[in-house]
């Protein structure tokens, strides 16, 4: 059980480190337009991250390939985020902004913060405080 918890924590951390960035905007532009997508879900407003994203490439904090996280799927539904692989799912809540999101597992007080950006159709995520662990994800 302890190994599973450690693996889950590592997967969360890795996803959150995928990246930070975005287009510079003028002060008068609304940041809301970039992140919100038309419509809502039953759990809150839809964002650009809405849907399922699968990790296709992961770089560890030392710059080495982190193959344990490849195949992990993160699914955003409004204010809910669930991630996992191989039948294991970790549900929780999220708060999404133009450049970041958080994850707090259901029944847990620990909160993880992530920065993200898009590189074309690829979602690049980096977990805050992980030392550079980065995930490259594609929409399923």
C-alpha cells in the first residue's frame, strides 16, 4: 500500500510539472477567454484542459526519462480531476487558471500545484517544487 501511495504521489507530481507558459497578453485582454471553453460541466465551468489527457513523455527532475508515468491519464471535468492508469484511479478536485491548476485528492488535505502551457496540441505540465519533473500529454 505504501508503494502504491508513493507511486501515486510521484505520478501527481510528474503531471503537475509539465510546464508553464503562455502567450503574453495586453493588460486590457481578458485572461478568462484563453482558459474557458464554451459550455460547462455538472461540476463547474469548462476550461481548455477539459477532457482526458494521456502522458506520452515524462522527464524526471534530473532530466532523465521517467517511464513510470507514461500512460497515466488525467481527466478534467469542471472542478474535478481524476488521474490514473491500469485500472487505478485517484479522484479529487482542481482549480484551473490560465497557467496553473491544483489537485487535492478526495479525503486528503495535501494539495499539489502545477504549472502548464501548450506546445501546439501537447499539454506540457510541471509540478511546482518538483525540481523540474515535466510531463508531455496529448488529448485522448
